[in-house]
C-alpha cells in the first residue's frame, strides 16, 4: 500500500507541475461550483415561487363570490409542480415539459413550458446543471489527466526500472488509480453538497446517497477506461484519440441513436391527427351544455323513470346539472383514453432508450440521476394524472352543486335580466369542493427501484473496466 501511495503522490506532483493539468482542474472546478450554486438558487426560488402560486390559485378560487356553478367550471384553476429537493442537482425534464397546468371543464390542457426568464437571466447558463457538468464534462477532465498516467512512465523510460525494482504492474495500476480516485473524490464534493442540502429540505438520505454513489461510479468508470487505454496503448496521441472517440460515441452518438431508434420503433401519431380523431369521438358523446341533445335521450328516460315523473320540470333535481355531470364523465373517459395512450407510448420510448444504458454509461447515469432526483418522465406523468384527477373531482363537485342546489326553473331563466342571474347562483361555500394540491415525488425507495437497472449497468461497466485494467496491468511490459 505504501508503494501505491508513493505512486499516487508522484502522480499528483506531476499534475501540479503541469500547467495544462492545473488549468483544467481549476476551470472544471469553477464550472462545477458555479453551476451548483446557480442551480441551487434557481431551484429553491422556483420551488418557493410555485408553492406560493399554488396557494394563491387555491385562495383565488375559493374567494370567488356566489356564481352559477357552471361558470366556476369554466373559471378553472391552476396547479403547479414544485421542483423536488434534488432538483438543485438535476432539474431533469422540468425545463422541457413545463410545470403548471390550467384545469377547466371539458378540457385536458397541456403542461405549460418552463419560464424562459431563468434562461435570459443567466445568459443560457440556467440549462447547465451540475448533473450535466458531471455527465458531459468531467469525463473529459479525467481523460485529459488519466490517459497518460501509465504512458508517461513508458515514454520517460521509467517503466522498466520500476518493474525491475519489484513494482508490479498491478501495484503501478493501483497507485495511478489511487491518484485518480483522489481527484474524483474532490470533484464529487459538489454532488455530496447538493445531497446534503436536499436532505435539509426533507429529501431522503437514501436518495441523496444513491445519487452521490451513482455519480462516483460513473466517474470511476471513466477513470478505469483511461487507465485501461493508458496501459494498452503505446502512444499518448493514440490513447487520447481512443478515449475521445469513446466519449463521443457513448455521450453523443449512442444517445442520439437511441432516441432515433425509439422514435422509429415506437412511433407516435401526430398531434393534429390525434386531435382530429379525438374531436370526432367527443362529438359523438353529445353536448353536455344542451339538455335536449339526442345523445342524452336514454339518460333523460332513465332519470324520469328513477324519480317517477313525466317531465324534467317536475324532477326534484336540476336535469341540466345531471346532463352536465354525465357529459363530463363520458368526455373525461374519452380524453383519458387518448391521454393514457400517449403517456404509455412515451413511457415505452423512454424504456426503449434506457435499454441503451448497457452500452452507454452516460445514458445510465442520466437515467439514474433523473429517477432518483424525482425529475424524470415517470414523475411528470404522475403529475399529469394527479392534476387530471383534481380537475375531474372539482368539476364534478361543481356539477353536483348544479344538480342539487340550483333549481331547473332558475337555471332555465338565468338570462332573464339581473334577477334571473341572481337566482341562478349558488352559495360560494360550494367552491370548497376544490382540494389542496401539493405534488411530491415518489418515495425514495420507489425512485431507487426505478433506477435499479441503470445502476446495475453502471456497476457492470465499472467491474468490467476494473477487471480488464487489472488483467492488462499484470501483463504490463516496458
């Protein structure tokens, strides 16, 4: 072990002497610290702002005066997805999927896109999160410093004397790996800091620990690869070229192939065509605003039979509200069918892309990072489903008030002057049907379970490269 420490210390001495190495370390460290602090501030500000907006939206809805209940159905309500605690490290899909939805009757609106203000305020740096720095750029630093750790001994003709003095190839490999390990541990401090800050905000220690360890393994994969190439090649130029080619292939090319493959293997129908099909289906359901629509003839007959009357005017409840409620139920079922079909296809495409994690550590760590941070596509889909459930509940709650608390006569005469409008209102206490909405990510154990296949892919890469490196080191010759 003493020999390994000596080799590692000597490697660090070499790096300190190299201006290129020192400048690279300083630049990447500044980049890492800058993005960590900036993302931390931005995510916490966004969380505070969205929670505040959620409270305001709920209070604004509840503060509405007495109205016709169907006016409140169209008045609508906003829900917001506050970023989870670990979004300070990896904002994930939040920037492209949007985080707020306007909920209203008869519609399923899309999530709105993220605020572009953050991008403008930071000159585009807002999109550069600590996760992206770890996934994209730190491998380049490890390549720059690690590709020559063994080759330098060979080029300086010190490898032969070292081996002849009893320093085995494995010991040399271990010492160089130790030097790179110290570098990696220093570089991992911002990730550890993010996990610690997230835990102070209520995040599970398990999630923070898995996120941190996942990125450690990822960086060690690149260290193992750099060492393996440094052992197996005899020229720095060749080593650097091989490592950069691997970086381009695994970080840029394979993910692009994966996305294209997912789109080709699991195509999605265009939005315009989908909307046309959906609107055709919705038209067949009838108009929930029109109690005389033939589509509700059976409902009318069943309702009259249920209450034993001949005319809807004689019903003890408001038939227009019954039609509105039945129309909303059928409409929501159809909208959900289309929505679930789209979400399922998106999940299948994401799963298809995740399959490429076995050949690209970048895809594996990206998936682990988003899964564990709770900023992945699955979490966004759950937000959409929970928002839709809230929309349906409060719309049907208002329809229930329409049925039970507003007479059919007052409803039909609502357009006959001010008195007609006054009589066609229900008490504002009915707006209490709106439930509080606070979206939180899944429990840490569920998020980690979702990331498990990608964690296994990272471990496989790590073990394979470590094993190949040790095997090559045993056969090391001057």
